[in-house]
């Protein structure tokens, strides 16, 4: 089963991203899907993908030529914590599977993972808005996994449950906007960051 | 403290051969051997077990553990079929008896969606699929799940420690993840590498032989004989947490935790239960651009033949710096080629057409001794002597560095 062509999908548009991207087309054109692929040896390997698409059955997919647009960066875990997680009040430690929506851009990315030297200034990777979409990305992966292994039922069989789930999703609110601090930034008393 | 790992003594290694055609010839001369391939796919894992001919129909089938890239494994299967080592053409029903995705990292599943697309159809080339049950929000994972959803005829399993699976004369025992770890996956508190399926492969699975009844030549008696099996331990990228759980599930692994139990287990099993001849486990994961502490290259490509009588192991010699970079000829054979880098996403990249066999041991880098190195002595013909010579009290074996 080949991945669908881009024209066969629509940009993935979870509610947590909607207030920032505006439209699905804008999400696909102007945002990237950034995944913490690996945490090893004190380094976090980030992989930046084009924004995903969704097919007619609700599967997330990436267009056949999307892999050619993938970019890589390696960030020391302490830098990631100090300059992204802590200023953004993310109390967890960086871990593989953390996922961000980021406005495209940044000079610190490389097309070849072997060339991905350590990046100490996260503003080189994230010049614009960065969102923590880990919960939605995890949920999408869980849906993919469970849908691949077990039957998927028709929604007409459980309209009340779907309505309740929809309400729950609506209550989640937008994704957390992350603060990207420069290496020399110092935390302020109010919890903010002065760069 | 009893060492868990011990170096392989050179006398247990078969003569490392360099002449073109030697590995193919060795397979042909030892048709009951189980052959293990670790393909050179750069920063990633792709492993193939060419199973011995099935005792019921004589067909050789395969087990695949991880597929990092799209091209090399299909090329190897084509080449093995071309030289007669693989009985049926790639894609034949039931040929891939088991496909294991040790954990859902790109460098372990990057080529799986492609493999399913090539060989999987309702005729059922892929009989069974194992994965740890860890969902990961990567595009590669989504692509693989989409392929699986469209392949309902594949039996899926999320094994935990202790599961045993027999494929004719070969036994697969899952060492990790332990069920105590598996049940914590949903918390996202388990690191993805620790979700790795670690599997132990024993050949032969049992040692039951038939002999004529002395009192009645028309009847056969079955006899169980002692003698160690050959064992491969494939560890994915399991790290400390997974192995710590394994010490609970397999008390043999850390005998000082419960010496009395360890003694009883040893007496019952008659051997070091976890001793392995080949161990493909990562020493410790390091970042991509950092040099390996042990100096070993990633993507080493050994191959080994495991004889059912337990007397033949052919593995590449390894110099003191780790797996030796291969010469120009090393990467060219049996679907070889230079290290194929795992590519992100649905792998429609690398080609890897079948290539003619020119060098039997040339499955990639790290195979064969340096030109100025004398070949390792041949393994003694009597497998029992080897068992006697093995270091006691630990899982001795050859450790292959993978990541």
C-alpha cells in the first residue's frame, strides 16, 4: 500500500493547532512537525518533517516526496531543558516521542543526519512559534496502532460516545505555546525569560 | 561477580574464509545450517535468519528482525534464492515465518512498510508479525501501521518475556520486554529503546533423536541427548531498564540476586541458560555524531552458520578496534552495496536490485579478517569439547555492536 498522494489528503488539523495556524492549508504550508526521535548520549535528536496529511479514513500520512524535505538537528539535552522546556513550564524531561508544531524556518537544521552537529542556540531551530502538540501526536499514534490491530467500528453505533469524546476534545484548549530562550537568557522572577 | 559477557575464544571460531563463493559453498555443504545475517545498513539494524529446511517439507524459510532500509533485504533474498539457498522465490506464501519490529524507531522499522508492500499480499508471505506494542508518533510508525491495517491476514503479537515460539527445529524465546515493563508503556514513562523486543534463538530447539529399537528393528525409539544448542541473542536497542526487568524474569541473568534459585535453575536446565554464541546488543546508545566508546563501527555485517550438531560457527574475525572496515569487495555481494542509510518516511528510496554473487562473505563491512591477519583456527569437530572449553558461569559469546 503506497502512501497516498498529497492531493488525496487534507492537512491534519487538530484543534490544538487551529488557533495558531488558522487554516489547514496554512498549517501544511507554514508549519513543521518536529519530533524528538532519540535521546541518547546526552543528546536529543530532533527530526523536522513537513506538516502531516490525513487520508479519507483518518490515517495520518506524509506525501511521497515529504521524506526529501526532512531536516535534522542534535541538541544537548541540558540545552533543550534550559532553553525550551523550563522556560515553557514543561516539567517533564525531554524524551523520545515529544512532538512540536513549529513555524517553518531556522538555519540550524541539516538535511543529512550525519551533519547534524550539536546546536546550542535553539533560536536557530525555532525562529517562530513553537507549540507542544505531544498529547495530540501521541493520540494519533495510538489511534494508528489500535486501528491497525483491532476492528474500527462505525460511528453510527456510538453517537453518544462520540459526542462526549468531542466535547472532551473541545475542552482541551489550544496547544501550549513554548518559549524559546537564547543561550544567554536568564529567568526572571515571574517565571518568564529575559533574552 | 560472575561476568555476563566474555570474549569468544578464538579456537571456537571457524576458519574465516576470504575466497569468493565460500559462504555460498558453505551453505550448500551444510544444508541444515541456520544462517544469520546482519546487513550493513549504516545506522540501523536489519537482520535475517535463514532457517534450516523445514523437517516437514524441506523448504527453507526466513525470520526477519528489523528492517531499517528498503533495498538491501529484498536484494539479499533475491540473491539467496538465485544461489539456491532460499528454496522458494521471495514473496512466496509463508516464506517470512516471522517478522519482528524490535521497537518503532526509524533505524529499525524504516524499511518495513516497503517490505510489506513488496511481499505482502493475501497469499500470506508474512506469517506473523511481532512488535512491542509501543506507539510512537513518527511518520515511519504511521506508515507501518497503515500497511498493517491493510494486511489483516498477518497474525500480530505483542510478546513479553517468557513467550516461546517454535519454528520446526528453531526456538525463539522472548527475553524482553518483561510484562512488568510492558504494562507501563501507556504512561510514556518507558523510554522507547527499552520497549525493544529481545529474542533468544536456539538451534536446535531440542535434541531428540530416533534410533532403531535393538529388540525390534522395525520400531524406533526416541532418545533425548545432551548437547548444547547454538544460540543467538538479538537485543534490539534494549537499555538498562529493560535488562533490569530481565533480571527479575530470568534469575539466571544475575545469579547473585538469588543464588539458591540460580543453582536450582542451572541444575534443572543443565547449562548456562542464557549463554549465547552471538549477541547483537547495543553496549549503550550514543548520539549519532559521537564516536563509539569501543571504537566499533556502526553497521557491522557479520554472518554466521549455526550447525545443528553445534560444531560450526563461521563468524568474521574482529580486530582489536572492533569490526574492521571492509575492503572494496566487502559490500558488493548478495544484495550488498555500500551501507544503505535509513531514510525517513515511507521508503521509496534505495534500490538494491539483486546482484550476482562474487564474494561469499561480502555481506558488508566488517566481514573477514584483515589481509595480514592469520585465519582463526577451525572449530573442533566435536561440539562437546567446545562446551567443555566455554567459560563457565556467564553468558559468553560474541557481542555484536549495533545501534
